[in-house]
C-alpha cells in the first residue's frame, strides 16, 4: 500500500444561517387574489380549486406576517391584503423572507489539483506540519502542483460556503463571523492499493484520481509534479448587459449636481451607505459631515473607503486624512460606531456611492466624483443606477474591491449577501441596455467605438498624459479615417511627463489626422467618458488619455456602458453648452 499526499486548503469559519419555510405558489396566489378584492375562505378555495384546509393554512401564515388582514362585512369575515401586502404585489417585489437566525461552524477542503470542494467528512485533511515528518521519513509520496491553483478570493470562498453551509431550501447564508475564518494549508492523505484509492470521495474528479494513480505508480518518494487543471480566478469581470431604465436625471453632470445627489441619496438611505472615494480630504468631509450625521441619526451605518495608491506620498497623505476623519466621527455621539472609516487603501481608482432605500432596494452611483475630496466645482460625470439587476453588479464589484482579506472582511460578506438579494429581485426593465465594466473591458469598448462609430466619437479625460496617443488619439484616428466621422478628445490639463508645450504639439499632430484635442476652460473637466454616435455612452473612473488599466487588478477602474436612444447625443449637447468648442466644425 502506498500513501499519497494531495495538497489542499482547509477553510473553517462560523456562519450565520437564516432558516424559515419559503413562500409557496399558493401563498402568492392567495395574496394576489386578496389584493384585487376581499375574499372569503370559500371564495378563495372555489376560485383556486384547492381544499379549504390549504387556503386556511396559507391565510394563517400570511396574517402572521401581517401581509393579510381581516375585513368584516355584511357577509361575515373576509380577507384582504394589508397595505404592506398590496405594496409587494403591485411593485413586483418578492415576498420577504422571515426566518430564524442562528450560527453554525462550517469547514470545507479545496484540493489543489483540480480545485474540487469537499466537506469535512468527505476527505482526510492533515495539516502541513504533521505531513512534514512523513515526508522526511519517506513514508508518503507528495503531489506538487504548478501553473496555478484554486481561487481563494472572498468571492470564490463565499460561493463555496453558500453551497456547503446551507442544508436545504429553507436555509440561506446571511453572514460570516469575521473573527473566525481560518485558511490553512495541508494535504489529503490517500492510501492506494492495487490502483484503488481509499478514503477518496466518490465524487472526486478524474484529474485528481489520475494524479494520485501516477504518484502511486511513480518511482521514488519525492514530489510528483502535475499541472493545475481546475477553475481559476477570472482575470476580469465580464460585462453582463441588463435592460434598465435611465432617466434624464440619472446622468449627473456638474459639481453642484453631484453634491445635491449626495445629499438626496444619503437623505433617503434607510439602513446603509457605502462611499468609495479615491482620495480623502478631511476639510471636504467636514463640509458633508452634517449630511452624514443626519443619516446616522436615522440609524444609517456608513462605510468610508478610499483607494489612492499613486506612490508612497499620495497614499500616506490619504491615510493621514483617513485617520483624521476617523477621529472626527469617533468624537461625535451621532456618528461614533456608525461611520466606519477604512484606514488602508483598497488600491482602486473607482468612485462609487451605494445606498439602500426603504423598500429593500439599492441605488448605485458610478462615475468620476471623489465624493470625499471634491470641491464640487468641476464638470463631474456619473450615472445613477436603480434597477436591482444593474445595482447588483455594482455591489458585486465593490465586494471584490474590498474582499482582499478573504472571508475575514465583514463588509465584503455583507455585500455578497446584498448582491444575491438584489439578483433575486425582479428587474424593472427599461429601454436602455446597461452593464458595469471594469479593467480591460474599457479597452474592448474603445476598440468597438473606434471601429464602429459612423458619425462621431468623443472621449473625455481629466488628464492628458503619457498614454494619450495609445489610449485615445490613435483609436480616434481610426474612427476619423472614415468619411463624416467627427472625433474629439476633451481634457482638463497635462499630466506627468506631458507639459503644456507637449500637449499643444500633440494637439497639432492629432489635428492633422482629423482628431481635435480640446482643453476644457474655464470649467475644468473631471468627468471621464466615451461617447460614440447617438446611443452609446461609457461613464467611468478611467482617465482614457493619461492612464491604463492594471491587468493584475481589474477592479482598479470601474465604469458603466449605457446603450439607449439618444443617450450619447443628449449628453454631448449638455457638454457643448459648457464647452462651445466641442460644437465647432473640425
């Protein structure tokens, strides 16, 4: 008999579970029927062709949770939906889940050959230190894995927990005790006799079985190297388009407009608000402090995140601002314990605002505005998303931005639960198609725009820097080479190695290829966007003309692609009113 050690991870933690009986089709039918008009038990049973006992049981449960109430009339007792029940039916929202919450200790093992997940009783996991002695004595043959390993991010492990921890349709994962997660390295110990592996789960993949057979049949007691053959962490967040309504007021343009939107959204928040601002400035935070404090007085909990990472000096400056803001909120009775300031950078350049509302939904704002460092005087540009399917994508991205500490990150866990809840809600639909875009999806959209624009292509960038030619001008030249396509690049100021004389020379060179490079004045442009023809618009945090996406951290830049009738041409008309040069002939 030969002993083989398969490298693996073990994850243990304590999770929160909500258990409760889900609503049935009969419950939904009864609630719908009683919203139209009061109904007696006999009427409901007759109209639905169901036994009286089933109707009575459903009514009792709906009344228990105050979704249905008794209406007394001349004919006796009838039942009608309550105000809450009627609101749920007319809004199309799912029925609320009423469960009992309790905690459960959970563990699982991820083998590193093919990335399979096993429960604690399915595989014999041994910590690495205990196997070291076996290796020294030559009592075990070890499989070594190269060229990859299973993803162990917060997003990946939360999904595994949702499968392992939940034991039936009446349960759902609602949280993780962030002090309990532990990830350890070790081995699955497998005994092999006559080619048969003992102690290996029946569901083990063929790739894992083959690796074990090869190790058992090999020569010597050293490492037996195999290539990783399982799933990997996605290199980027693939855009997923959903139907979504975008009103005129959902495209925010201008500094004062953004400040008003911040005040309105914080003012409507019911329980939670999450602010991701690339940069922090304590004086700017103080200007918004009363708005945040009023939200806290209503019971709102606010998380403040920042992502500055342009060098040690910039990061240190923002870290000091975070400390100052943390002291400010700690010294105030209303905000102490309700405003949580993250003291380390997320590393993301994204600018995002998330708030919940009274009906359980959320709104998400994505764009250019550094909410807690902006003087709200530049031409900022953002989009407000309200549809659950669209907002869930924003929540998912923020979860991935903050989840670098794995399952120990309480906020990332909360956001994973929120994203799942939003995905379960019915979409409101709408005339526009919307997708959140991150990382190199920006480059793909720029290529699509430069290759398909038939009338115009306009790029907005705060800075004009070293990547201006490759990031914006060359794609613009491709579009401008086609007849009747007008191309313009708007920017606020030169950046990095590009000085004003360099910017003028670059503009002259681009003009020779029918690409206009326009410096915005007197209103500085801080918005970042890509617009082509009438119906395509990307609003983002990416400075197209001065920065490039980081392939190792795609969530460093976050935007939204909107495809809708006149969405681009309407924005460009508003921008032309601010920057008349945009409307001048090329």
